[in-house]
C-alpha cells in the first residue's frame, strides 16, 4: 500500500496538460447543442414556434397537435446532431439529476425499423416513482410516476442522447422533484410582483426571478483520489493531518491558474458554450486546488438547469484531464470549504430590475417597497431559509469563520440602512416636490447608490447593489430548494403587502401615503434581521438570539422549519407545495442526513481497521525490534537514554491504536442501533448527536498515528499531496 501511494504521487506529478481542440470563436458555436430558438427556426414552422413561445412566456399548455410537430422537428434536429436516444431529464429529491435512455428506433415491419418520436413521448413518460426518495408519498407497490416536459428550459444533446428537461410527479399528482415547486414558485412570485407593480403604473408587467450562481469546487488528481476511500465514498476526507502549508499565505486566491487546470477549464467552457451555458468567470479560490466558475445571470429555472448540467459535465471532463471534482462543502479540514453563492433578483421581462435604485422619486419608492417586502420575508422566515440550505455536508462549512454562520441575517449597507432609518424618524409621510415624485421626509428621495457600500463577506443574505446574494448555499446542493424558498416567501409577503395597501387606500390614504406608511411599518417590524457587522463574532450570536432570530445549529432540528404552521400556510397560499409535500420533503432530508452520516461512520471504521491499524502495527513492530536490539547491545545503564524515545512512541502508538479500534467497533454498533429507529427525525437526531462526535474523536487518533508512523509506510495520500499537486 505504501508503495502504491508513492506510485500515485509519481503519476500525479508526471501528468502533462491535455491539449484541447480549437473550436473557433465562441459566438460561432454557442448553443449549437441546444434546441434553441435559433435552431427551432430551422426545424419548426412559424406557427409551431409561436405556440412554444406562448407556452413559455404565458404558462399555456401546448396544444397536442403542436406537440406532434415539435417532437418531429426536435427529433430531426437531434438526429442531425448524432443523437440515437432520448431521455426525460429530471431532478429527483436525491439532489442529483436522473435519466433513462430510450432509442428512437421503432420496428416498422418484419426486418424493418424507423426512427420515431411522438408528441406524447415528448410531453410525458413514466419512470418508476418508487425507486426515488418520496418521503412516504409513494410505496414500493405504488410505482407509477410521471415526467412532464418543461418547455421553458430548452432541450439539449449530450453525446448520442437528446435530453428533455422535465418535472417529476407521482401518479396522484404530488411533486417528487425540485423543478415542480421551483416553477410554481416562479409563477407565484412573478404574479404577486406584477400585481404590486400596478400601484406604480406598471400594469401587465411580466416579472421573472433571476439567478446567478457561483460554483466553487476542488480538484484532485485521479491517482490520489483512487487511494482515498473516504473521498471515493463520502466526498470528503474523514482523516488526514493538516498540511504545514495550506492557505495561510493567501497566495492562491486569484493567483495564476495552473496549466493542467487551465486546460480543464478550456474544455469545460467549450462544452458549456455548446450547451448554451453562458460561463463568464473562472479563477482560483482561497484554498489550494480550489476553484470557481460562474455564468452571467439568467432566468432562475434555466440557471438552475444550467448549474446541474455543468456539475454533471465537469466530472467526465475532469477525468479526461486526470482530475476528480470534489463538490463536497468541506472535503479538507483546516482550509476553506466550498459554497455556491446564489445571486437572486426580480426583474420585469425586457424591463428594469426591481432591486435597482432609480433616478426618480417614483422609481426609488418602488425600490424601497420591494426591498421592505424582502426584508420582512427573510425576517418572518429566517429559520425556513436556513432549512433550505442545511445539510450534513454544508454543516461542516457554515459558521467556520470562512462562510456565513447558521443564523440568517441581511446586509443592507450603510447608505440604504440610513435611508430606512430616516424614514422611521420622519414625521411627514409625503411631501410633494417641485418635480413629479415623492419624498420620504427628506426633501426629495435621494438617488440611492447602494453599490458604493463596502461588501460584507460574513453575511449569509447580503444586498449587493441590485440583487441579494445568498451566500449560505452549499456547493453540492441543487439550489432549487433555496430559490424555491426565496420565491415562495417573497410571493407570500408581496400579497400581504398589497393587502395592507388596499386597506389604507380604502381608509382614505393616497396611494403614495399608503406605500410609504406600509414601507415604514415593515422596516420598523423587521429591522432586527438587518445586521451589517461581523457575523462570525460571538457577540452577534448573542445579539441574534436577543433579536429573536433562529439560532438552532442542529441540522435535523433546523428541518423542523418546514413543518411550522406559518410555513405550511405560506406554501399553500402560494400553491407551491401542500402540507403533505412539505412533510415528505422534511422526511427525505432527515433520511438523507442519517444515511450520509452512517456512510461516513462505516467508511471511517473500515479505514481505521483495514488501513491505519495494520500499518501502525507494522511500524510498532519495527520499533519493538529496534528496542530489543538496543537492549541486547548496550548495558542496562545506557538503555533508557538510548531507547527512551522509541519506548514513548510505542506507548503512544498503543494508546492511539486501542482508542481508534474501540471507537471503530463502537461506532458500528451505534449505527446498527440507530438503524432500527423508525421515526426519521429521531433517527437523524441520533446520528447527529451520537455519531458525529465519535467521528471527530476517532479522527484525532487516526491523525495522531499519521504523524507518528514512518512516512514511507503511510498508505493514504496526505494533505500536502492532495492540495498541492496539480
């Protein structure tokens, strides 16, 4: 094993950058593998295209006859691209994507076949719903489920397969995926925002949620990865002494990208551009061998599909370059973990963003109204937002003075905060100025330039000029859950905000007075969620508790927020999820927490018993033989001086081996006992409160043995090798 480790290191060191073929300018091939509007024009008649556009923009069901035409055109395009199969590409509650490939081939007579793809097949298929997590919505004997085409996200070709983005629902209509509630929440927040815009003389405005994600990840050489069972099975290192040099010199962030990695990025970007993913940025991240890639902003549903396509595509591309991709939020202890910052906003289709300050009083009044709605939504639902990003893996990253803590607060910046505070002080509700517009008690609403405020990297939900950056989302997550949550709570709050305006206007207030009074009331109520200081500090944690914010740190308990009565009411009012669907999601999250923690515990025990202890025993035997030879060679009065160090090492090895072996065996027994707990929440709590501490303690003994055992004998690639070979 030791020799095998060094062979892996040699292999990693000897790799050369993989050259990629030049594809020409990006504009020439961008979206070539996507059934985009450009490609539709080549394969579909104009009346069919209009039907698809109306379906996308207005939420209309596509006519069956049009579906047949779309299917025929899509098939011809896909076959011209080399496709022989098709699949409904969906997002089950596993957090990954799923697909089942079917051939276009259809027998047409004895010895004959033809390519067939119908509108019925395009629009709907039947995967086995019992084979995916459902939280109790489906049983093993209730297998039927449906995937249904989502025309708002374009179909695409990867390899020989036409991929059709779909939703995934049960036979009885419950959402079994992440896309269904995402689409519902997008329509809900869009409708609620459009309704409120009527008060700002923007009738019939179509509002869309937008998203820009920032995908962080680690790369590790494939040879080193293959020698780490923990990375292979859990995505993170369960043991490993920290490298003497890691990120403390701050010499990696934004540094020159290593050549092998640059070659990987070039091929990855090429494949992204072919699929219409508008990658814009790539750079080194803070930790060694950590990187980031990010696109321009898109409509949220499409952006999330693109993120999942990217994550799936990164794996085979990395393999071709001798790498493996690590999406785990904390693959290495002692260095920065990885997140997926989600920059969320609302905007009018082909119009202004709703979180961008304006140049007129009317525009700024609209801006302040929508800002106050978001602040109230986060204030009322800060525990729910935390539940949307909590996981067994993300818990290792959050609150580690490298990422936002598990307390949700909003960063506004000094100027915007001062504007809101001035509103609370103002006695005059509205003063008409010389020019059209309104004042908030200050002579004319000032031009608000919020992006001149310094950014707060410790804030989990920060306003950054024209959008909110949700920095707590984990790198491995499907960000649908977080974005669905934001859309839902904001949609619900927008409806409540409008109802308050209606009440005030019915009581005799002018429109402008009603808006300003409601904005003032909202901010006065929810200002406790706003915090511009150091979110890492102990003082803030104490202050957050005094302000009534959710400070729960136990992930299984955090999931309780999905089952609160106010959460259920908000999701049901917006028609995003039913009570039963929310209960099912909580059940799935608890189950996933238990399973992932148990896998880590079993892998840790296996590595201790089958990798670490045999090597430690061999090294101890060598020391014992050496001590015995010293004793035989030298007189007793010299023995202690000559052999004392080895004797101490033998004693330390024995102690660490004993504790590591004991903990490994006890961990397995604890897992056996916890497996028998039927209640999903109780089982998850057991793994959280019992197994997690064992893993930390067991690791300390394994890491101590790594520092004692001869480096030439140690079987596992070390941190210095995994972090610095690229």
